[in-house]
């Protein structure tokens, strides 16, 4: 069974940092592009960034310079390091496995985790 599980969410003050983890299993391999998304209440799911099997990354402008995606292929783990957090970063954060379709579109990912809540207080 293909699965991804996010962890590491919580409550943090503005300006603080958190690191999210995404554990992959099943048919997900070190050859898959993985992405991070977030969804705030009342808003659509928003692409944050993606990482290729070789470690190449792309980020949305809203998080560029503050968030860093990394991966450990041997452990099938993907990480999202979030620094200088802002209240507007409050959302449920999801890890996804790239399928077909646009890199920055929710439709381009075919396996999702259950999400982890990040709340940034001002």
C-alpha cells in the first residue's frame, strides 16, 4: 500500500521555526518527485515546493528564502524546514507524491498524507 505520513506540526510563535517530516512507504521510491502543499481554512490547497530525486528544489514565492525542502532517499523521508514563520503560514501541511500533471498543481500529485496542522501565533 502506497502511503505518506506527515509529522512535526504544532503551535509556534511568529518568527519561530519548525521542521516537518514526511515518511513514504509502499511503491514510493527514491525516484519519485515529492512535494509539500498547505491548505488554510477557506482556501484552496497551495503548492509550497517540490524536490526531485537528486535533491533539486523549487519553491513558491511566498516561502522562498524561509522554507527548505530536503530528502533522505535511503530512508524514504522528505523534510520541510520552516524558518521565520508568519501567522499567514497557519495551515494544514501535506506531503504528496508526484504523479502526472503540472508540478505546481494539486492535480499533479497522486498520493497524499493526512496532513499536519501548523499554527503560528502573532
